[in-house]
């Protein structure tokens, strides 16, 4: 069990709200992934990839990456959309699957810790479109 006494005594004024990544070009670290299903009529399967900006290549404003929200990217996993995820994993991230025998689970596992370049913009989300999040518009290999 974790010790809650330390953070329970932190003053709320000392807590910094994470910042949204400003539009620009960044190197991201693939930190995690989680499969799920959209809450729609078809229960469309997806994989949500969590990315952490680790390097600023170009940005509209000065960015301190220590207090930046992670970026999430969804890949629909329908039969028609699977080639997009496969291309991202093998061509952009650089995961090796030369013989085509790896499962998507194995490919996403191999992607953890890899770096990828991303070009971001700001998107408004939420029921009232009042929440700002960074959105990756385009990916490229990190090297």
C-alpha cells in the first residue's frame, strides 16, 4: 500500500496544473498503450497510445517539458484500419516485424520506450468543446 501521508499534507497552491503542449514539432517517447472499445453502436476496438514529449524541435512558444500533459493517440483496430496501426508501428516507430508473424500486442509492446517525431496542434474536446488538448497531426520517424 502506498504512503498517502506525504501528498495529503501538500498545500493545494503548490500543485501545478499540467500544461498543454503548444503547436510545434517534438520528439515523443512511447510510454504506454491500452486497448479498449469506443462507446458507440459498433463498439469499435481501438488502441490508445500514450506519448510523452521529450524534446522540442520547433514550437510556437518556449516549452518546459517537465510539466506537460502526455499526449494520447488512438488507433482504430477494425480490419480496415489495422494497416494504419501496422504502418505506424513498423515504418514510423521502427518496430521490427519483417516476417509478419508478430501480433499487434507484441508490436505495441516492442514500441514501448521507442521515440517518434510528431507535429502537433491544439484540439478542443469535451461535451462543450472547452477542453484544450494537444493533438498529433502527423508522425515521422525520430531519426
